[in-house]
């Protein structure tokens, strides 16, 4: 049976004095807790995890990134304020806002093929989301990280020092953004479709403002237009419908009844 | 910076190979194989540097089928991602469904009734038959046995797909598993059909082996080609038949014993050499073990509900937390890593694709081989680009 | 002996060649447009809307425009606008109905989630698959008139499932009726003429006929 994560943490701390290892609890029913490693000694710690005879985590199954953007957290604390007039002290709720700094996280799921145990989950956290995004690569320790770390670099923008071949893997080389970040904005490449709604409707309005109005009565019956056709027909007086873009005819309320 | 000496350095590490101007060799030739090459099993591209006919460098190029599946998963509800998992590895939608359902069940602490667990095992083993028989066909196609073995394999695969269609409604995009069970129950007629296919499959395998396994051309083309050492395979995270062909005994059905696999008696076939022939043979032997599991599971299928009564279809919101669930797919370990923040959509949805990770060692296996061998080495890795690129 | 493996393989192919003339196990293909395979009952393709009555499909749609399927649809191919007024459905109960119900089959992936989440058994999976057209937009966008198909058709393509659904709906209707009756009995003075919303006029055979709501 594998030792507990607390024991692993204590052994890591004993082996690497001055190193940082934090146990991150997982509140969910899965209870897969994890260890966050400090970046300065992470690679050596990973090597220890792989080679230690009791752990022998020789197999790194899954490498992935997680984006945690900056979050505004409102905390309310109760403060007793003494009444200046000499009455009983009042309890006032004070709200403090603080910005929880954002960071990127790389998560490794380690197993042992030799001893058939696991997972030990290891996390590396960057300093922030824009300039301190370098973490040590684990590719020298486990070859399986090679493509997966490239993917994290590509989609999240985490840089891995010591990675032998850090290039984009899924997006093309000229691409500049990191699509899996939470604040990624998709390129404005709307293609006309007949029933836009939700966010697509917003895009549709931006691209085809002329059709973002209901069809004139002359066009009723022709259910759907291509954008060009609809643009021509808007010369007649128009009524803006609820949905904005549709050029469809609104059926009479009694339709379908004899 | 870290000072860690890599045990298995990446062969050419992305550095450019300098052209050799040697009167005896001539120049190195860089060939782009793919993305529309019939031997690459989809839109996969290899930048191959050749010295004569020998490969001196090979860099896979991905992303031609990339649709950011993981972002889609973050923007869809938990249930809404289920049909998308069918489209990862479109040969094995049943096992993809199961891996995802397993991860979500872990995340939410959702139990599964016994009948559903048995049905999952039956469907997963049928999927394994279907995938391996396809691989055997395609591998033979890659070695130049065009048509015949592939069509025999497809004939058998089609019978299993018919079973899937009559159960789930679709041949390949099954969308069958749900969190806490399965979507539709199997009728007695369906089970009888599955039993017939199981009974007949062994005979088909005998015939197929007679056709191919002892074939001299097949042996000459595959034995000793693309050999992989167990140490490198473990370090590179290779899983599935490709790992077991190198002799490493690691099968999640035994190691994790997820579902009800601990109740069945089966063996894990292991290879010796880790070459292409072993990878082919492992799959044939695994099919025989799958038949054994099916022969045990089909008669033992218990009666009862197929969905946990507390399971929710709509408005499913697991508590905040994270979970990694993995199963032994036909291609290797397929895992899903989910982070929930209590909302209807997962905060993070990650697929651990066996096809992509198994390609890590493609270059190591191909170096020093001829370009014709690269085709069958890639074929023996068994990739589906829907899963590699996601 | 070198070559014995090859000869053995040729024996297998010869067996298959000869077998394909008499053994249905070895000849598994069909001449498609002329011969058609029987579709399994569970086979699914794009969805359709169930209406109770074939003669008046728009008046007897089961759909009440609740938009659950629109929200749950993973590729977002359903578009619904619900009515502002109510009109009686097939059972005579006043209901909201979909003014617009479109499914963009160029986007739909036939995943069946709309069917699973629908609380009114109003949307089901169809079995037609020969639907190729030359027009990418209009022809693949199905509106409610094209989507509505009668319950008898549903019985034709998914007999087992449809029978279950009908039994369930009938049981629900009975339970609702009894509840309404129980609610109505303690105060017999109220409403000598039953209001169309509370105790619905029962005969389901005469669905929306004459059921035009008062303006």
C-alpha cells in the first residue's frame, strides 16, 4: 500500500530543506488530493518521486493546465464598533474586497507501473498569468510529458524551461493567443447561419446590420433569406422583431386552428 | 537550470539536421508525409528527413483536426459533453463514454447499478474486439495486403456495429452511457445476438490468423521493425497493447479493477520484443481474452435497473472538487480530468488521449528504419486523429 | 517450409470466394438503392415533433415551447419562439405553443439529448436518412411544419417505445384528471360550466376541433 500524501510531503520536505511543498485538499467526493511543489526545486523533487524505492512513480499519465484568472473576493467580517455616545457597542459588518491573484497551474498525474499504485497528483503554479509563466519542465524526468507539455504551452501559455522542443503543437506556429485561457476571445469569424441565437446572434448583428431587422411584409412567406437577398428587401418599411435578425414571417396567432 | 539529466532524451529534439554533403550519400531529403496521405490514418503529417531511404529524423505535426474539444467541454453542460466524447476516438465511442461517465461519477460520488456495470463491461469488450479487428485490418493494408484482410475485418466489425446500432441507435456515435448507468436497457434478443457474435468470433479469429499470422511476407515486414524497450515505453507513458507488447504487465482492468472487472477470469497477454509483430499479436491475443470475458459476462448479466434512481439527467451540478477517472480503452489509458466549481458546466474538462501520448515514441521507433517501415510502425501504434488532435 | 504460410492464406481467401456464392455469413453486402437493410427499432436520426392528429398537426403538437431542449442541445441547433397567447392542445388544456420551432439539421448531431430532456414527450428521433440536398441553408433548416409528424408515424418507427410513451401519458392524464376531480368535489357550487383550463373537456379524439380560444 502506498504511503499517504502527508507522508510523501514530509519526506519531500526532509529531503529538500528549504523546498516548498503544500498539500492541496480536494473537497469533492473523489478526494484526490494533490501536492503543489515550489518551482525552484520542482524538477529535483520530481526525480525523487520517480526514483524513490517506496514511490517509484515511473509513469506520468496526464499533464494538463488549468487557468485561474484573477478573482475579486468579497469577505465580510463582523467588527464591534464602540458607540461614541457611550451606549452599547454596535456590531457592524464590514465588507473588504481583495483581488485574489490569478495564476496558471500545471497538473501532473503520476502513477507507478512497477508498484501499481497512484495517483500522486503534483501541481506547479506560476507567479501570475502574463510575465511569470515559466515552470520547470518534467520532460527530462518523464518522456510522456513531451507532447502534453507542448500542449499546455500552446493552449495555456505556460513556458517550460528545459523542454527539448517547446513549440506549438495543435495551433499553428503563427498563432499568438492561448485558446484555453478563460479570457480568450474567439476571432470574429462569424459565418452566416439561418437561426442565430445567443452569442451567435450578437455576432450576426455585427456582421449583417442590414438584416438585423424583421422582414417587410412583402417578404413574408419567403421564410429565410440569404443575407444579400434580405439586405435588398429592407428598403421597404421595416419592423424590428424581438429576435432582431430574423427575416422570418411571424405567423398569425390563430394559425393551426380551423 | 534544473540539472536533471534526461533518461530518454528526445532523439533530435527539434534541432535541424544539418545537410550532409557527402559524395557517397548525397544530400538529406526532407519529405512531408501527409496530412492527406492514405497511410497516416487521417490528417496526420510527419516531417521525415531521409538519408537515402533511411529515416534520420521524424517530427510529427498535429492539429489538422483540432477543434478544441476541451474548450467545448467547458462551455457545455456535463451531459452535453457526452455526445462529443463519441467523436474523440470515433471507433470506440462506448469506451470513451464509459471513461467520461466514470470520471463524472467519481467527481459526484454517483453509484452505478450492477446491471449497468455488466452492460458496460460487455460493450467495452465488444468495442475492444471491434477496434483490434480494425487495427489488424489496417495494419495489413499498410504492409501492402490491400483490401482482402481489411474487408474481412470490416465484415466482422460491421456485425458488432449492428449490435451497437440496435442498442443505442447509432453505429458509431453511440452516446450510450449516462452518469449513474446506461441510457437504454438491453433486450433478451439483443443479448442473444451478442452471444451469437461472441460464439462465432473465435472461429473468425482462427481463420484470420490462418490467413495472416504465419504469412512469410507479413513476418518479414514486421518482425524486428520499430522495436521499443520497456524502459522507454514506461517513461514515455505508453499504454495499452503497445506497452504490453514490450512485456510490461500493466492493464488497468487488473490494476484499477474498475467496474466489475475483478469478477472475471482473464489473462493479460504480454509480448517479448516490443516490435510491430508483437503489437499485432498482442491485439489478436487480447481479442481472445475479450471473448473469454464476454462469455462470462453475458450469462451473468443480473436483472435490475440500469440507472441509479438518484441520478440526474437535467440540472446536474456536482459539488466543487476535481477527479481524474481512467479506464483501459482499446488504444490505451483513456482518462478524463474534471474540475467542478459547482456550476452546471465543468470548470476544466481534460481528455487524456492515449493516441497522442503513444505517438511520443514514434520518432524513436522510426529512426534507422526505412520510410516504408514508418508506415507500418505508425499503423501499429493505432491512432485515431479525432483523439490525437481533439 | 517457406511459402506454406502464403498457401494457407490463399486457402482462406478461396474458401471465402466460394462461400460468398452460397453462405450468407460470407456474403454480407447489399445492393443498396435497390435492396435496403431493415433499420433496427432504436435507430435514430434527426428529431421530429410529435403531433396527436395527422389532419391538424399544428393544432395538436405536444410541444409547449418550454425551450428546455433549446437550452440543453449541445450544438445549439434548436430555435424556439413561444407564443404569447394560449390555445388548447390535443387534450383541450390551454397551453402555450411554439410559434417558431426550427431545427438546423446541418448543425444537429442526432445525439438524442433533446428527446431525453423533454418532459412532454413532444420531440422524438426520426429514422429518415436519405435527406441529401443541394442547398446548404434553407433545405437543411426544418421548420415546425416540416418537423411535425403524427403519433401514428411514431408508432410505426419506434413501436415499443411509442407504446410505452402512450401508456405513460395516459396514466399521467388520468392522475391529473382525478386530482382535478378531487379538487372540484368539495366545492360543487363553483363553476357549473367547467372552465377550459381547470377541468379539461375529456374526449381526446376531438382534439382542437372548435377549440379556438376566446380572443
